[in-house]
C-alpha cells in the first residue's frame, strides 16, 4: 500500500471522463488531485507538494509540453508521466528532452496507469535508499577528517560537498537525516570560526599563498582582466546570496551558456556596507574611509544610504586599474519598477564596455522573513527559502538580463557580497547606548560578550576596519548566535530566533559564489 506521501496531480482537459480511473487509483491508496487545465496545474505545483504528475499532452491553452517545461523549471525533480493521443516521434523527442519519466498512449486503462505510477514510485524509493547510503558513507568520511588541520582549499572542498547534500536532502523525506546533517554543519561552523579567527588577519595582509579570493579582489582579478583583453563585460551582484541558493538557481541559466563556478570569501563584517563597498572600491573599509571620507558613512543608521556611492567607488577603482576610459553603466534594482525600467534600457547597453547591476531582492526577502508572518511561513528554514528563491529567479529580471548580456556577447561575472545564516542561539551583549544595531556584528565603545559566542576585535586596524577612538571594538557572532541585550532580552529572542541574518563568521555568510558565464558557441 502506498504511503501518505504518494500524491498524484492529474492534468487533463477531459478530467471528468477519467473519474473511474481516479477512483481506482484512490482505492489503491494514492491521493489524486484532478485538474482540467495547465494554468491551474502550475498554480497547484507552486502551492503544494506532489509526488507525481499525470499530464495530458493535448490540451487547449497551455498544452502538455508547455506545462511540462514550466513544471520542470519549478520542480525539476518532480516525475511526470505524459499521456498522449499521438505517437509522432518528434513529440516524444520533445517530451523526453524535457525529462519526462514515462509516457502512455491513449486510450489508457486503470491498470496501465497504476503500473506506470508504481514503477515511478518504486524507482524513486530505490534512488532514495541509494542516496541515503551515499550520504552516510560521505558523512562518515568527512567526520574522520581532522577539522583543525584543514587549509582553505580543503575547507572549500568540504563545504561544497556539504552544500550539495544540503540541496539533495530536500528531496529525501528523512527527518533524522536532515537533523544529523544540520548538526554536522553546526560542527563545521564551530571549527571554521576558529580557522577564521586564526587566519583572517594573514589573509588580508596578503598571505599565505593558499588563501581565499577576498571581496576587494573580485574586480581587479576577475573583471579588469576581461576589459584589458578588449572584452565587453557585465558584473551582476545579487545581494545576500548563499552558495546553496545559487546551486538551485544555476540550472535555470540560459541554455548553452558556459558556466564556471568558484567561491570567494566575503570580508568581515559580512554585511552590505562593508562587503559590497569593498567589491566596488577594491578597498577594505579602513581604506575607503581614509581615501574617500565623503563616501564612508559607517555610523549612519539607514543601511541603504551606506552603499549609495558604489558607482563613484567603481569609477575610482577602474581609474586605478588603468581602465578609466572604459564606458560604464551602473544600475541598482530595488523594486519591480526599477526592474521594468532596466529591461527597457538593457538593449541600449550593447556598446558599453562594462555593465554593473546590483539586485537587492534576496536581501530584502531574507530580512523580511523576521518581520512578515507570510514570508516566515513559506521560508521556515533554508530548504523553504531555497525553493522560494528558485521560483523567484525563474521569473525574475535577473535571469532575463543575464540572457541579454550573454546575447550581447559579454563575459558575465555573477557574485554576491555575503551570504546569510539562520540564527538559533542568543548571545548577551553588554554595551553603552552608542553601540551599533547589527544582529550578527556590532561596534562601539568596548562592548562585551562571551568569547565562545563571538570574536572580540579590540584592534580594528588588524582587520582593516575604521578606527575612531581608542575604545572602538567590533564583535562578530560565531556559529548560529545572534546578539541581544539584557534589557528586553526575551522579547528580542522571540523576534530574532530562526530569522536569517548576516554580519558574522560562518561558512554560509563568508563562503559565497563567484560565477563566470560565457555565451554559448
């Protein structure tokens, strides 16, 4: 007897005539949801979780192939059985090219449908069992590593493997496995915090050789060489994007594009005013404050104002790189109106040397989760947030504009300023009223916190951060901690626990995607 998770969506414009088939499947223990058109089917796929779709190929409006393509864009792992009246080879080639699991030729009887469904479910259970075995094997290999002895390349290899499994486990309904995975990632972050604490200063001073590519080096090392070679380029920065989130949207990139993915390390604090300004300036925050005091506004309470001079910083960087003559367009997209205006203008960018685009949606969504009950409901955890971001990217102007940049023959560099982390444990901070308001990092006059929960930096210059006054101190939260004050402590704990934040030290916040895209041949 099938278990309660085996639910079937049946899409057919003559669904009323298939009532006997539906009753037969239900008598075998399956839950069947009938729908008579493609638009309603896609709406249901967005709203609910199904284990299988039975899809009529010939329907008015959205036909089966169009619905199949849309389903695979939203839920690539969802199996689909195509049911068709046609045996034409080219139609089946199209369907198979879109990765259907099976197809049946009408007329079909209930037993045929049942056998086709059972075959899909049995194959899925076998694959799930194999995935679990592979995960347990790789987890055991990872747990045998001495995490205290890993260097940067080894940390990246370990984290990328964990992230791939994080995404893979979304399709495996094994709650114990997911909890174990979460516990292992927590353990990794505990050791990674120690690793960063011991190595970070050496990284920003230029050594050792096996160190990460850091935020200020992205334009000089990944964009400037393209311009020097006479290439037209685009730099796309998607604010607050984690590596696992990129992995689920990467399959939606334009077909034929050549993709080369690496990672870079976001500087501390892993917050937009610091890491994104570092990308566009090619400088560390202390250097921005010294060279461009008119552009550095660390103490300003309005975060959006702290990045208002990115274009000016980028122009100065290009000039220092000997590329001051290059034609530049810089656009920041906050809203749907901004996105629509961008799409009206993007065709006119063809003759420009460099197009820089900043998209803030992910950061807005991430922070909105702690303020909006509706967002919190569908983004309860990392898996839910990933699924929503994939749906967003599929329909977003980001995807459209990347396609247009590639059509213009540009080399496209896609990255982010920092990632984000779901916080769980409060860390008490004792400070005066002048301390900054961050949840994962703070600065002020000698704030105090348990050093097991946060890195205390009494010498900001060591991390190339601005130093105004002898008592200025930074705090960076470790692992999954978030800062709260003794006053109204429990109120803030309820508000912030399980929210997504950034600014501190974790793999999710610091190890972020850096992707090079080239037009297809």
